[in-house]
């Protein structure tokens, strides 16, 4: 089996482990940024085998420049998504924030309880 046989190359920005929906970025983030061992990663993602985790790390080491850019692009995409969500939060989040502000205002005595005396 060749190293590439462990992966599905769906697009230039979407490489997943075969027979899984897990992208290589998930494993490599744990390995590179969280300093987790292959064994710890395999325990966390129980649908993966230890061999798949090692294959992903080995693929990264063999293609460090390309895969590093892949991960940098993935991290930037995530950052942009969080930024967009912060600028346009879902209605439920807006409602919860309003309730929180109202409760804080009541605690500070800046807002009536809604009762007329």
C-alpha cells in the first residue's frame, strides 16, 4: 500500500482519510499545535486506526511545505468564518445577548422590571 492510498483527495483544500469524513487537518492540528502523540490522537478519534494517524503524520513530513500551506489556509478560513459569524450572529444568539444585557441592567438598577407602580 502506498502512502497516498490512505487518503481521498477531494479537492486541493480537502484531503480526508479514506473511509472517513475526517480531514488531515484535524489530525495534524492535534499533532502540530496541541503536541498530542499519535496514540492520543487515535484515542480521541476512535473511528481512526493508529496506522491512519501515523500515515497522516508521515504524509505531512514528506510534503511539509505543501501541507503546511494547506493547514495555514484551513486556519485562516476558520478565522474568517468566526469573524463573519461574529458580525452576523444567528437570531438565537442575538436574543440571548439581549436577555443577558437586560439582566445585567436590572442588576445595576438601570432598567425597571417592567412593572408600573
